């Protein structure tokens, strides 16, 4: 008798818990639906800026200022900018350097047309304190600025 009552109370508890969780998840999904309505009115570029941040704007800036057949060396401390730029800047060839010593090595071994310096807004990934860097064979052509200031530079060989 004790076990039948225990089982019925247990199943009632589980059923009420399941009902409560499903109601709360449904309410949460409706709130997310109304938050995403603002994304419907944005253009494709605006959606990418909201989704990816300043790296998308930097890649678009780079695409406008470099020819499509160029070899580009990207100086950035994080891997995310490299992989994102590889995708967004195709068919340009993107090479990656984490620090300024790697830049010198890659420039001597690979024919590089442009040097990009991306200064990440993430303080944990920002060892490059300047969006520009003087190098003997490269001359600064343009500086990329966003709302918070200078974030990158393009130097041409």
C-alpha cells in the first residue's frame, strides 16, 4: 500500500515538474522570438557585423583595399581572425603570424604582397598594441578604424 501511494506521488511530482519546465521553456522561446525581430530589418552586412563584430568590418575593409590575387600576411594574436579572414577574403591567400618575429620569418620565406595588422578588441588576445608596424619593405597604405578607434592597418610591399 505504501509503495502504490509513493509511486503515485512520485509520478505526480514528475508530471508537474515536466509541465513546469515545458511552460518555462515555451515562454523563454517566445521572448527570444521577439528579441530576434530586430534582426529581420537589418541588411546582410549589418547582420554580419552584429554576429561577428569588428573582424567582419576589418575583412570587408581589407577586401576593398587589396586585389583578389594578393598574398596577405595577417599579424594577429588569436586564431579566430585568421580563420575568419581566410573565409571572408577568399580567393586571396592569407598567411598567419602570431608575433612580429614570425612576420620576419614568413616575409623572408614567402612572397607577401600585403601585411595586415589586426588589433583585437579582446584584451586577452591583444599583444599588438599598435595597428601599424614599420617594416623595411612595407609601407603603410591605410588604417582601419571602428567606433572605438584604430583597430588595424594595411601595409603594402
